C-alpha cells in the first residue's frame, strides 16, 4: 500500500461527504425557490376590494397588559379610523400595573373619535392563556352590540386612518371570514435590522401566504396584531374557547376557522405598523423564544429535525464555501456559493419591503444561527418549567395555572 494511503482515502471520503451535503443544501434551496409557494415574494397585499353597498358594523377588541409605553402611539390611530359604518373600540385592561386603563380613557378624552370602552376581566382560569382570556372578555362585551365583524388587534399596533375600511372591503369583496395583515415591525436598532425582516421571512417560509388564501388549501395562519374576523364565524369556530390554551393564538385561530370551512387570507401590511421597540438582542430573543418550542408542539423529535434543517439549509452553504476554498475543493465551494446566492436572493424582497440595505442579505446565515439558538433556548426553558410567557405570565403546559412574575 502506498505511504499515507489510508489518510488519502479518508480525506477523499470527507471531501465527498462535504460535497454531497452541500449538493443536498443546494437542492433544498432550489425547491424552496420554486416549490414553497413563492414565499419569498412580498407582493401578497390586501386582495381586490370594493366598497360594499352597506358598511357592516365592527367592534375592535384590544387586549392590553402593561401597555402604557406604546398606547399613545397606537390607540389614537384606532380611535381615528375613517370608517363609514358603525364601529367602536373595546380595550381590555388585563391586570395592568402601569395605568394602562386610565391612560386609554385619557387618550380617548383627548383625541375623541370612535367610542371607547375600557374594562378588566379578572385573572384567567386554569387552561387559558392570559391574552386569549382578555380577548374572550372583549368579544363578550362586543357581542352585546351585535357586530358583523370583529377586529382583533394588539395594543402596540398603529393603523392608518383607512385601515379598517380597507380590511372590511377586502373581506366583503373576497368572501373571506378572516382577513389578517402581518404588521410591519419596527426596524430602527441594529439588532432589529438583523432579526426582524428575517422573522417575517421565516414565518412566510413556514406559512406561504399564497397557499393560505387559496380555496381548499390546508395551510392556515394569521398575524395576531391585525385579524378581521366575521362575528358569525367566531361563534361557529368557537373562537376563542376552542383555542384557549394556545400560545401561538393567531395560527390556532386560522386553523380553527379553516377547520369549520371558513376562508382565511393573510398578507403583508401597507397600513398597519407595530410601534413596539426591540432595541437589544435580548428583547428580540425573548420575543422569539417564548413561543418557538410551542410552534414545534413541544416535540423533541421536531426540535431535532428543525435544528438539523436550519443547519442544512442556512449554515451549510457558507461553511461549504470556507471548507471548499481552504481545502482546494472547487466543486464544494461552488455548490455552497450557489446555495448561498439563492438564499440571499430570496431574502432581498423582504429587505426591500423593510427599507433595509441589501448588503444584509448575505448575513442571513448568521441570523438563522441566532434563530436556531433561540429555538433551542425555548426548549430548554420549557423543560426547566418556565414555559412560554406573555406579559409576566408563564405557561409551562396547556392546563397550567399562570404564574405571575
């Protein structure tokens, strides 16, 4: 046997392994580019709409817990809605300690506009997540008015003056039971620029918007910051009782509606913006990790598959470029570069939508690695008994009594 023969065989096998893994990653990107509902495109906006002959009545339900910091930038936009029909706002002050309820009343006195009711539901019973308990209470208040639609919107969401009008027109024209918009999140700090556009990009990859609005399609999702829901469909789908333990309540709501034959539409927003700041990495980390493992149904096998999938799709391409270049393996380096280029190219539309510099696109593997770590951390927190959290309440299992802290 020639000198160093076994080493050369081992090196060749390693090179072949790197190449084949990289080729699989490139094939995955080819499929994502063409076979995943063109998730990377950002042209799914409010569908064709026309003004109805008679504008249906709408009640707006806003669950709010310790939201005094953002209410001055969001609530006046709701009160100022230019809506031709009857509309009013119900803000549910869910045990706030920062004066959220009184601030809401003061903003209503200052700005006028749509009628505002502020009320509090008391502590949620076992089996309910706090936000959904607040939503349930608000829907109960609204039902006394007999509305045809409910707009469920978060306390940090600001709406353009014609937002409600456009949502209702889209639902009426398209016959949708749910019309939801992914609010444009804030991108001001460095970490927001790195993480936020990728958050929406990954969400669209999991739930391609084109598939959601298609008749007969099983894919269902909504964006909890802005959900217009037919009141009759809410009763038929038992919203929110049927999803009372859900941490990712917007996706659960859409599935419940589709489960009883309803139609759902989801797209990117032009008139709806989140005013909540996430200035540091820790803030964004908590936003993602609080629900990431719940998204995987607390299943360790799904967690392992997700970690492996993220590594294969997002981390292998740049690693292949480095390994191939360092080892003189042109095929591996070229395959990795091709996969990385497709990845960056699919990210460009989302960066444009958020008005961010395009040079951020090649950094997507770094952001994906952060999301991988956030997902693992979410699982760790779950098994430590801390579970998901919303405004100081934690939920370690669906039937757990929330722990204030």
